[in-house]
């Protein structure tokens, strides 16, 4: 009647669960006191709405290259490359390559270093040899002496245009700041501001959180009234991360582009108005900026963003104090360290996603091999995996364990690869010898997967998914909680799907009959607590999977 009493269990076909469609990034202005944070909310991944461009942010030659088409984009010295960089000691002949991949029909782009001598850097982190990594909008790619940025041209609502005031202002002075000067010792309140900012950085999980903390600390620790945390994104556009005061209004950024461009060279710069000759209404002139300071936030050799501060008409307080320069430089250095750690964690997460994607690809190949042997149970393992994951979520297990339960469900019947097809597809009654061969599949599966290091955590569930709460199961006859948790979870999901699915030798049971059977066998075949929780699952998605797999099997 149930899986442990039945003459056979199911196998699997692959169900492509696309879920909700990823949306393009949105921008939102959220006010914290009088400090405005401009945040970007997005679902990770590439969508058809994105239009990605690789564009020079810094370097001797400007390049703008659309990421499009199916051919690999090669980078290096020589005209044969898609992106040919000028000859130099730091650019290898074959430096890097960007390759298009597809995920659920959507294009994604991955970059890989081609064994270059001086390396390829993503957000200040050197790429590992021969390890591709997915590109995201906003990424900084450094191939010295170039820094490129990945820009999403369709995310224009994230950015603000700025004016080039270099030709409209005379009698002004933008000065580079000597970072070697000793400066004035930070006052106690400034030091406290830096320490508080550092504390917030340590707990932050996003650049927007960090930007808000920087803006707050810069405003509190200086005599500047207007603050912006921003970064250039190519052309005359900048991305606004956080502001305070009169720097932005209605999402428009009111700053000196010349000052920002100077800071993008990697050194702090300052501006003080002297004698104004022309009264043209642009940038510094238009916004009546009296004094300004712009300090870059560096990640490696790339400018990841800038701290911009100014005072405007009615706000000026005299010459820019050295204490403010020293304070903001220290703030930028703390921000640089925090952002570097955040970027490093993000790069490692992308590598983990690559490894996980490879693992799931291996799992899918194994599951497809089962389907090829037993087409009567197409989709079984996919459905068992989904049911097991739903139960694990209701149990409030941690996210890592939930994912392991899901993978365990996908591979739980992998041992059927070792069972002859004649037995798996036999329409009539199985002999005792044939049934004993079927009963060997949990141990066979464990032995197969033992060679895959990343799957060691699911081995107990694969071996024990046909054990019973009363000790009458196989292969070990474990009883109660002696059976591993994964095995107890999968045992319910496996039996449920077996009863809900038609087989060559019987028709499926009705949903009410199946649920009554689960309840009746709680405490004998199933862990009674897990059986009670299992009944709380919403089976709407499961029914969709059933219909899909039936349609696939009929093709």
C-alpha cells in the first residue's frame, strides 16, 4: 500500500521550476532623518531587460563594448581580440575572456582570466586561475592600466546626469590635497564618529547601508552641510548611494562634475571659490558652491566611490579646515577596508554559486539517467525533493540544511541505476529475488554518491529513506530516531508521491485517501511528528508538477 509495502518505488524526470520572473532593478528614496539613502532593489541575475556594456572608467584609451551575441569576448594585446588593449607590460597577449551562458533561457555573462601574468581583478579581488565568475552590473574590472565597469544601460533610473563645469567657471581653484601632510589631530568626537562608523560597517551587508553610515558620519564630523556618497558609472552619469543636505533634490544630483572627475584619479581634491568672472548657470555657478571637498574610496587601485561634501550660499564658514580633510580621508580609508571585505565576500559567494551550479548539473545528469531506465516514474525524484524541502521549511530548519534535504530528494533513488531495466519496468508481480534487488538500491545509491565529496551530507538520507519508524524498513531496520532525519523526511515524501502517482501495475490513489493513509501510518511507518507537519504542506505547486511530468512522459 505504502512505499515500504509496495513492490517498487519511483524514479525521476527533471521539472524546470522557473518561479517568478526576475525584474529589472528599481530605485527608491528612503529618508532617514534628513539623510536620504538611494537604494537599489534587485533580484540577482541577468534578465532580458538588462543591456550590459563594458566601459572604460579609467585608462589611457576609452572603450565601450556591448555584451551581446554568442561569440566569446576576448581581451588582450593584438588586433585579433574583441577588446584589443594597447601593448604594455601589464596586459598579456591573451589576458581574459568573457563568455555568454544561459540560465533558464536568460543570458548571463562570466569572465575568466586566461592565465595572464599580472592578473585580472574584479572589485579589487584577483580572479582565481581558470575559474569563471559571473558578472553583475556595477562590477569594476581592472586590467592595469585600465579599469572597466559593467553598466546596465537600461537601469537609467538609478543614475543622475551631471554637468561639465570645466569650461563654465573661471576664477575657481580645484586643488589636489597632499596626503602626506600630517594634518591636525582628530578631535575626540571625530574619533568617536569614525569608531561608530566602523561598527556599523562591520554589521552592514550592503553598500547602501555603508553609504548611509558614511554620509551620517561625514556630516556629523565636519562643518560641511551637504554630503553625497556616489560613484561614477560612465559618461556624465553617477550613481547616488546616499545624500544629506542640499546635494540632491528630486533625485537630481547638484555637484561639481569637475571636482568629481579630479577625485576619480585617486586622490582627494578640494575647491574654494575665489573671483567669479562669468555668471553662467551651471554646476558650481548654478548651485552657488562656496567650498567643496571630494575624497575617493579606493578598492585596490580602483575608485569604488567618492565622499563629496560642500557648502553653498549662506553656508560657507571660511577656508576648508585641515581637520575636515584629515577626518574624511580617515573615513574613506575605513570605508575602503569595509567595502573590500564586502566585495571579497561577494566574489567568494559567486565562486560558491559556480560550484553549486556545477553540483546541481551533476545531480541533474544522474537523475536523468534514472529517468532513462524507468520512464513510468518520470518526475518522481523532483517531486520528492520539492515535498521534502517544503517539510524542512515547515520544520524551520536552517537554509543550508533545507538545501541539503532538497538535493537528497533529487538523488535518493540514484541507486536504481544499478537495477536491471527489466525489473524496473516489469508490469507484473515481482519475484522475491527481483524485489530483493529493488531493496538494494539505497545501499547502491550511497556507494555511488560516496565518490562525490560535495554530496557526503546527503548519504544518510539516501541510505535510510526506506526505513520505518517501527523498525520494519530496510536496509538496516533502524527504529524511531535511530533513522537519520533526512531519511525520515524523505520516507514520508517518497511514500506520498508513490501513492499519488499511477504505475504500470496500479492506479493512483485519491488525495484524500493518501492523506488518510499518511495519518494512519504515523507512528508505525512514519515519524509521527513529521507526519503531522507534512499535512500542513500546500500541495497546489505539487499538482502542477504532476501535470507537467505527465505531459512530458507522453511526448
